[in-house]
C-alpha cells in the first residue's frame, strides 16, 4: 500500500518528461523525417499521459486498500520561515476527490493526445504543440493534487499560462479583417483571468491571516474549531466574526472561479479560446482549465458550508453560497441563449461549455458538491467528444474545400469558412462515424436518457427542487427555474446544430467532398462516445429507494471520504437538511419534466430547421423570434468589453504609454528633472565647487604659506649680531614668563 502511494510523484514526472522530450529534441525528429518524427513526437507525449493515467489508477487501488484514508505525500519543504513559524510543504493530497479529478484529467487528456496525432498531422510546429499539451496536464495535475492553497495556485497560474500558449498557438494567423485574431484571443484569456487570479491571491492571504495556515486540513480544522467555540477571529489588528471572514473568503474564491470557469461577467474569454487547435479547445473546455473553479469551490466545501451555517449574508438574505448558486444559474441560462445565435460550430460548443459550467457552479453553491463533480465528470466525456467531433467535421470540410479548389481553377472566394455551419449540411452521409458519435454526445449534453448527461444534470435539478421543497432557501426556486430553462436551451441549440451540420442538403461543394477522418481520430470519438453513454452509472440513483444495480451512487460513496461536510452534519455542526447529499432516489416529477422538455426542444429544433437554411446566405429561422438575435446575437457583455471597456482600456494604455510614460516620465521627468538636474549639479561641481571651492582652498593655502614665508624670510639677515639679539630677546621673554607669577604674587 505504502509503495503505491509512493508512486504519486510519477503523476507529475511523466508529463514533465514529455515536455522535455518534445521541447528539446522532438522538433529535430520531425524535421529529419516528418512521418516517423510525428510518430515519435506524438506517441511519446501520449505514452507519458497514459503512464500518468496508469499511476492514478494505482493510487485509486491504494485508497481502496487503505480504507480511503488519505495521507499527504510530501515531496519536500517549499517555503519555510522559522522565525515566523510559517511553513508551506510541497505535498500531494491523495484523497478520493483529487484522484477523481486526476482520473478525468489524465484519462480524457490521454484520449485528446491520441486524437491530436491525427488532427495535427502536417503542422510545422507539431512537437511544440505536444510539449504544450503535456505541460498543460502537468500544471493541472499540480492544481488538483496539491495539499494547500499555494500549491493549488501554482497549478492555477500554470494552466492559465498553458491556455495562453495553446489559444495563441497559431499566433501568426490573421483574420479576414487583418487582425491577429488568435494572438488577441490568447491575450484576452490571459487578461480576463488576471481579475480572478487577483481575487484568488486575496482569498489565500485572508485565509492565512484568519487561520495561520494555507494547508487544506489545517485551515478546515481551525475553521471548524472556531465555529464550535463561536470565537472571534483576530485579523489585521482587529477582531471579526468568523462568518464575516468566511463570507469574504468564499466570495473571493467565487470571483477566482468566475475567471477560470468562465462565469458572468468574466466568461468573455472562453468563446474566443476557439482560436486554438480544436483538440486544445477540447482539453481546455472539457478536462482541465475550466474545471479549476469548480474544484476550488468543492475543495473548500467546509468554508462554504460554515459560511452558510453562520447566517452571515451578503445582500438581503443571500449567503455567499446563495450568490454562488445564482451566478451559476444565471450564467447557464445566459450562455444557453447566446448559443442560439452562433454559426461557428465550435462557438456553439463554447457557449455550451459556459452554460454547463454554470450548472456545476450552481450545484456547488447549493451544496450539491457530489452532483457538481458528477456533472463535471460526465461533461468531460461528452464535451470532449463534441469538440473533437467538431474538429473532425472541420477537418473534413477543409479537405473537401481543398479538393474543390484544386479541381476548379476558376474557383472564386465565396467567403467559405470550414467552421461555419451555414456551409455544411448533409454530412451524415459522408462522415458516418463522426455523425453517430456526435449524435451520442449531443444527446448526452441535451439531457436525453439514458445518456450520461441526463443523470448528472437531473441530479442538479433534483437538488434545487428538493432544496426548494424543504424551504432551505427561497433562492433555490429561482435557481431551479433558471437551470430548467437553460436545459431547454441546451436541447434546442444542440438539435439546431445537428440539423444544420448533418441533415438536409449540402450548402457548399466542400460539404459534398468531405470525407471521414483518419482512424486514429475516429477511434478517440468512439471511445468517448462509449463513456458518454455509460458514465451515468458512476452515480446512478435509486428508484423508489431501491437499488436496481449494485453500482448505485458510487461517486457519492467515493467522494464522501473527502467532503468533510458529511462529518459536520453527523456531528450536528450544520443542519441535516444542509448536507450535500444529492437526492438518493430518482425524483420522477423532476426527471420526467427535464426529459420531456429536452425531447420537445430537440423535436422543435428538428421541425424548425428541417430543410432550412437551404443556402449559406439564407436567414436563420430563429431570427424571426423577437428580441433573441437583437439582444443575445449582439452579445451585450462581450460588446461591453469589445466596444466600451477594451477601447477605453486601449485609450488609457495609449495615454499611459505615450503621454505619461513617454512625454511625462521620459521626456519631462527623465530629461528635464533627472538629466537637467544632474547636468546642473555636474556643472556646479566642476565649475564652482571644484574650480572655485576646492581649487580656491588649495591655492589659498599656498598663497598664505608664501606670505608667511616671505614674512619670515625678512628676519633671516645672515648677520651674527641679529641672531644674538634674537637669542637675547628670547631669553628675556622666557624669564618674564617664569617670573611673572611671583611678581604678581608680591
């Protein structure tokens, strides 16, 4: 058992080996022999990812053997301040929550690696791409395996860096309007995430000041003890109520999660992240970066539940957890409505990701941490499947357009975009494997039974409905309504996408010449489709309180060993009805409503888009819906960023760069104040202080010496009588000096 836990560092070491191989020698292999070099580069990185996955499986076995008791695996002391009694270890938290996350990261990440070998074939920076991919896994594994907030933050910043590198991977490519679209998208992601990262730093600082530690177990134990004793928390030279401190910390962590997990209003970077290679988009959206915020909140479950139990409110009767739930639910609906108005096949999925992340954040805010993790896991499978399916479609459209362009020398530019669904249609006949796997992913995302998304999404809706019935919070009813409407939107826009891409007539010659992707790509699609079909078994509910299969509620039984709020409920520290147990039995009313609405929404999409649009220039049928395209088609928050905030920022940065930095700081301050003052002082020193001061003193001493010498020289006559007279006068002076006291005494 101990030997298996000792393998934990290999989870981090294997991806690093992949980074070093591709970063140092991978390009040479590819340059020397493209075919063999790509095999070496791609498969070496993939084997490293798969090796990390195998190690995580062994850690899973170790936890079972150890009766789910988790001990940190210490890698070394990181920050030690003996005088301040402060120590932060670099240690790995190998518990059921971290292992669940690592299984998703390495498992789905490995499949994405395999898919990338086929998708990135022929790219001049093939090995650089796989180096970035392994680096992404490395930092994400640091994030989910660290045993304290500072190590988590290292991974947090690392995945932000890797997202920047992958989004801007094709940074030299220009958009049709001549702008550096990919590079700008990468910068947008980096800047938007800095806001959340700043909140994360403040939250960690406040946590340390309040609890004298940043280690998860120590922080949680200290918070629980203070809550039991109802003690005030000494912080920043004063004392504050524990509920106030926890509310501040949890709100700061919410802002951090809002950045990384793309919630209102920091979600604007995620749709633009489509600029990177499609497999990288799949990795960002499904298994890594965007799940960081959900993991942070779930890992901090004790802080959120104690903040809720303290009764401290933010606005009115809303606790910080209620705010989390409302932000998630609002994001889910808002992004779902925007997805109606998108033509880019990847952007539909991007806004879908924002919406589904809203479901997870809402679940965590309601206290349904297991449901949040369940949806995170199932979403990783079907969203990775959908993104890679979209990549397969784009791949097929690009090859079809290439054949059309080479077969017709008089071919004119008709504005073709391989990602624009208006140029697609009828692809199910040309790409059957992609079609059927995409249908499975779409049905799972839409919440159609028995696919995985139905079970995980239903748990979240059931928890919101159950919380409303128990009158835990009036907010839960609002959350339930918003999430239900978001689920309807999801089913409709996925039905719309299926109809526009795979059904009807081809609306461009490229679609008629599209062909199925390579086996290495379709294999990944089939594998993920299988998980999208059966992953609901990971937390399959009971029916009427009875277990219909032995695997009922596996994930909940697994995670309860890491989620301390279960223990808090058993000890009576928090109310029993606040326990984050998702309803253990299927709620027929909620399930039937969500399933029925999903079927109706997909059916409505099939009817509305049957045979429409007929050409790439036809009007979208939903444009007839009053206000939909006028409001959500304009992306108001994104427009606020791009038309108000960004231009304002650009003007401010131009003023800062040219007026303040150059005209004031450089020209005036450096040239006039610093340079001119220095020149004036140098001139004063050289011409006044040195020439007239130092030289004047030296020359003056010489003149005085000469004057004295001239005066003394007069007495040197050379005559003996003169010297004799001088001796006589000196003797008389000495006699007077010695006899004077006696004379005065008489």
